[in-house]
C-alpha cells in the first residue's frame, strides 16, 4: 500500500473489512454510550457492527436494540442475545460466527470508542504486511470521556513485534488489552474457537495466537479507546487505593483474578506447546508464557501458603534490617495492606 505510506488516502476497496464485535453483559448504564460511539466512527472501507449480549440480567440488550433501531448510517448492524450466560469466550465465539469481516475489532460494552479507532487500525494493517493483531493507546475515565485529539497520520509511530522478539521475555513496550485489540480472522481459522473455560485472559490467548501467526502492531501514539473505570471492572487498580481497606479489597480482587486465570492459562500453554512442535521458532514465546504461568500461580496462591514459605517465595534477601520489614509485609494480608498504604508501593 504505497499510497498509504505516502499519506495519500487509499480507495475504499483497499481498506480492510472490519467487523466490530461489541461484547456486553449487565452493562445497561454504559452500553448505549459504547454502541453510539462505535456507530459514530468514520471509516472509509467496509465495516459492520456485531452486538452480542451474553444473556444479561438487566436491560442491556433492550438498550442495544433501541440504539440499533435508531441508527441510519452505512454500517451493517447485527444484534444477538445469547440464550444463556456463556461468559467471555463463548460470547466472543458467538460474535465471531456472526461476523463477515476479515478483521475482528473487540469492544467491551462499558468503554467508549475514540472516533479514530477504526481508521487508525486500518492504516496500521495496510502499512504493515503480515500484521495479525493491532493495538494502540487508551485513556482512562470515570464519568465523561475526555476529547483527545490524535496526531496527524504522518506523525503516527508504530512498533512491531513477532515471535522472534521473544527470548524468554516480552518487550517492555508490547501491551495487549483485550478491550482495544483488533485481530485477523486467521486467529480463529487456524486455532478454532476460544476454549469456553477462558472466562478471563482471553486477550492473552489472542496475543499468543497472533504472535505465533505473524506480526503484532502497536500504534504507539494513537489513542483508540476511552477506558471506563468503575466498580465492576474485572481487575483492580491499586493506584486508586486510599485506605488500608482499599488495599485489602484490591489485593483480594487481584488474587481472585489470578486464581480464575489459572485454568484459563492451561489451554493457552497447550496451544503454544502443540504449535511449537511444528514451528520451533515459537520457542521464545512458549518460554515466556511458561514463566508467566508460574508467576500467575505464585500470585494466586500466595496467601494460602505457610508464612515461612511466603517469605521464601517473596525472594527476601539482604541484611536483617532489610529482611525484617519485607518479612512483616508477607505475614498476612493486613500487614501487606498497612505497608502498602504507608509506603505507597
């Protein structure tokens, strides 16, 4: 796509066909703003919107149908309500089977799209042959999303990773948030549906599949979504903790997330191990995720171990005056929370 590289706008046929997959479950307060932001995104190529509700108990699907019925724009819109709550992986698989595009853009129902997201994703795909996944930047918000102006297209910065960049560790700049990933259809064509057990960490499976198949492109200075922070977020945010009880709740939520991630990581490793047998150049990615799985289990099960094992597991070393404060932090959750609150670590 030489025209795209030179800054000349490609014709509509050259832009990739994107299916925007809007995932919702019990988000009646947020899904309307999310879907309206998706439908308002300008995109020069083909784009469709697949709204898949995971059998919400609230009015989420009614809001989806109301917004979709009022839409008069150019995009094909499909609404679907799953007959039972299958959780993240099943809902995602359902949306994929309803989609016709070559690329799937994942959208969580509590977030708000930046108007440039589809276009920036399309540009990244055209500029980087062999791309299998695309991501970018997010801006968090709580009540109203800010208005962030992206840089001109010619000033966009890209970083590209593939399986050869993994030598037991992931590049520091490479991040994959499920709420803002776009992935090529081959992620599903080659590996099949996501295992139903992946109720969390589905973005990790998308990333590993993409890295095994090709290139992962990051738009380093392109804002793609406004990420909503609220009480029902699946993972905790320690930067918002103010009291000891806040740290206790955040630590409990984080470790609960790790515990739920253990069975989800197992099929990820199985896929990697199977694929690496015939593609030995994926060994670096496999080594990294093996180490990550060990760390995830260590974090998840930390407080279930005897305190002496916790001290050893925390890798505490050095002179006694340095060991004692750290040892106190791992005696119990309250000791950790007190230290975290007053040391802000």
